[in-house]
């Protein structure tokens, strides 16, 4: 039997347990995810900066992505040419310079292939995330035939090409100066009213608006989405010119240095999104200031990720169905769900020729009104409304409508 057939048999056996319509717990369903590394821009001073940064680092990693953290979690933009102007036109070149100077794309590739200090690679992580049996992780076996290596490259193209970096800048802005300015503008408009009663009413409305808006802070987040470039040319050059394993002959040190210095690997800007959240400290004393800041920062990050996912198809995540009848899934308000949002239902199928798992559309479902799960981050504390009153959870998953032919473990992905 040819090597390719052996490899395919191994993969089919390994994958069938992950995707079959068995009694397997849906929480154990394995599926290919995009990989993500996150970076924080250490911007200028602002109120509560230390608490905001600490809250960012303590925020849960987005659970619909594989964690591809490579070590660097933040950087000072002034070291890469930032002036006082923090507009996108100025920030994007700074981010690009940070990527280039620190070889971030190279490090992302190095992590994918489990690069050792001596420069050698292996495909254990590719196999793990690609749902490939461990028997396929011996690169020498894969290289024993062109078919085996082609299969490895196909799996890598699908996985590595879905590697993302999200770079975020955050700040806290005091609400009082903004509220005061709005009140002053309202006073100017009110004083132009000739009727005394109406003028006094307008001033009273301005004062009440100021009292409501002056408290606390607003947290602002702008996130820039980048994708690792991994096409046929990049992949082929990597395997041909940079690959090192225990069987590599010749000047290994020279080949290792060649990878470290290479400009082959690049990160491409996909786009950006922003989110703003109000932070108040009047929740009847039920939460401390630090707890409120942690909640605001984490939810703000969740909001901007939800916006990026809705705007850019390539960044959208897949989620397993929790039940098939009724149709439910463990996503909700945190992911920005709204009544009527549509999702494609996907079924995993393996191409018998390549061994690559493909997701075929089996139908479309939409979110039911009044059946959206409130899964916003609470830090283990009770969920509170804006007045500090506890919200009693009555559902633990979001319900969809659209048929009865689906089963737990099938995947769903939002459509525009």
C-alpha cells in the first residue's frame, strides 16, 4: 500500500471519533480553529492605566481560537516612531515596524513548527490542531514520498493560513470633562430661548444630563486585525530553503540563521474596529472599582472581537451545536448576537483524496427572539444590570430556528 493511503487511513480513523454522530459530549467535539496571538499597545498615560493594563492581561483568551501566543504581549509605540498623533494613519506604520523589527511573523511560523533552539522543526502542533493522528508527526516518514509531503503541505496551508494577530490600543477617558462640555453647549442653546419657562426647562434637562453622564470613565478600544501570509510560494520556499530536522545535512547553522533573518514571512493588515464602554461606580456598592474596571475592559475587548468577526469573513469562528432539537449553541450576547442573526450549519467531511477535512453547508438557521444567552464576562460574580440589580439567568445557551435535521457537534458560522 502506498504511503499516502496509509496516512489517509490513519487520519480517517483518528478523525471519525471527533466528527461522528455519536453520543460524544459536545464539549469534546474537536474541530479546526483559527489561531490567534494578541498584542497590546502601551499608549500614553491615561486614568487608571495600570489597572486597565492589568485587566487586559487577566482577561480570558478568546475561547473560539487556538492560543498562538509567542511571548511578546505588548510594546511601547514610541520606540517604533509614534508621535503624539495616534490616528490609524500614524499607528499602522508603527505596528508594521514593530512586526518587522521583532520578526513577529517568523516567530509565528516557528511556533507552528515547534522550532527548537538548534533550529530544528517538527509538525506535532500542525498534527494536533489539524486533527491528524500522532503517527503522522514523523517528518521523515512524510518526506519519504512526494505524496506524503504534499499531504502535509495541504494541511499546513489550511491551518497556518488562518493565523491572526490582533493589536489593540486602549485608554480610559474621564466622563466629567466631556459631560461638562456638553452641558455648557446646552446652556448656550437654552439661553437663546426667549420663553422663560422653556429656557428654565432646557437648563434643567442639561443639568440632569450632566449628573447622569459625569460619573466614571469611558474605556475605548481600537483593535487592528492582521493575518499571516501563507500561500503556495511561502510554503514551498519554507520547506525547500528553511526546513531543518534531525536528518538535515550540510551547514545547519547557516540555514538556521537564514530563517532568522528572512523577510519571507509577512503579516497583512485586514482592517480595524473600535468599541466604547461606559464605566460607572454606582452599582450600589456591590462591586469594587477594580472589579468594575476588569469587567469593562474584558467586555470591551469582547465587543471589538465580535465586530471584527462580523465584518471580516476570514476571522469568523465556528461553534459546535449544543443540541439539535431544539437547535442551541453556547454563544450569546458576548459574541454580539441579535435576534434574526443568520448562521450556516456545517458538517465536517473528509476529502478521500487529500485527507483534508472540509466543512459543507447543510442549511441556515437564525437566532430566536428573546432566547439569546447572556454569556458576558462576570469574573465569577453575579450578573448585574446598570442599576446594580442581579440578573437571574434563565437560559444557558442560545436557541435558533430553522429545522430539525441537525445534531449536536455540527458546526455553525455566522453569515452577513
